[in-house]
C-alpha cells in the first residue's frame, strides 16, 4: 500500500490533511487524516520524536499498537492496520463514526451492550485495552469501534489468571460502565457494581500510595 512507500520517518502531514489531534503531552502523536487512493486513512505520527532520546520509546509504542491491530485484523470492533511508516507512524483505517456521547440515548443502551460484548471478546483474545474512555471509542453505523491501542497489553494464555492481569480486565469493564452511566444515565446494577469493585489489594495500594504522596507533598510544600 502507498503508505509504505513514503520515505522513512518523514512527517507525512499533507497541506490538506485534517488534523484530528495535535500531540501536546509527552509521547502523544499527531493524528491526522490523509487521502490514500481516494480513501481517507488516519495517521498516528510520532515524527516529532525523531532524533530525540524518546525516539526508541515512540517506536516501541508504534510497534506495540501495530502488533495489536494486526492481531485484531478482520474484527469489526477495531480499525484495520494499513501499515507502519518508517517506524514512527502508523497508518490506520479511517472509521467514520461519532463519539459515544453524540449517539442518541436510545442507541446508547444498545451500543453499550455491544461495547461490553466487544471488550469481553477482546479479553478472551488475551488483550486488555487499558485506556477506555469516550475519545477512544467511535460509534459507526450503530457499531462501537475501539481505537487507540497504544496502552493495550497482550498476555499469554498461561498468565491470564494473575491478579494484576485480572485487574486490567476489571478496570476495562469498569470504564465501560462508567462511560455508560455518564452518557445514558444508567447506573451499574448491584451485580455489576459488586463485580466491578476493585479488589482489596488494589484499594490497599491506592491508599498507601495516596499516603506516601501526601507525606511527600507535605515535606516539599
Ligand atoms: N481510525 C480512526 N478513525 C477515525 N478517527 C480516529 C481514528 N483513530 C483516531 N481517531 C481520532 O483521533 C483521536 C486521537 O487518536 P488516538 O488514537 O486516540 O490517539 P492518542 O493516542 O493520542 O489518544 C481519537 O480520539 C479520534 O477522535
Ligand atoms: Mg486516544
């Protein structure tokens, strides 16, 4: 595909490219739409890290996201990977969709049911998304599509029972329920709330961390 023919590492933003997001925070890519053979494609471009000490990390993010998208090829709840460009950018199928908040409330309930199913299927494939929020989900023709697999983790089958991995799955599903509540107003049922409550050890780490942080701030402030 044409994206592969671009000179390695070149910033491919064409004058007509519609910018979807400017990378402003650390290790955030520029995200824009380009035209490939008359069809729109999304480019996630970490080119601004070229020749910087963070370049290996940016390349790692590109490789990791590409690997997950490759594994999910053909799945209707993820965009197709078109290719990587010079190690610092990804070309991804453009999903013509709206953010979950923009879908109507009626569509919302059904869409969230599908979204839960999609996240469960992702987990069955051994992948956790780890960054589920409204900006990383698009609703396209009534189907939720997950985007932004930069934080996703793939776990080998024999490690999936480990508590930290279970915690990642729980946290993904809790984020779906949080989104559903925020957008449709539907609170989690008692059963869902019980299943989504963080286990004791997560709470203990959270409380411990807050205590250390407060002490540190108290000393330095
Ligand atoms: N495949 C896509 N199709 C349509 N829009 C997309 C696609 N990928 C990303 N976007 C848009 O660009 C934004 C940023 O992309 P994202 O992959 O989430 O980057 P980041 O890792 O910086 O959050 C998304 O919130 C979404 O609005
Ligand atoms: Mg994102």
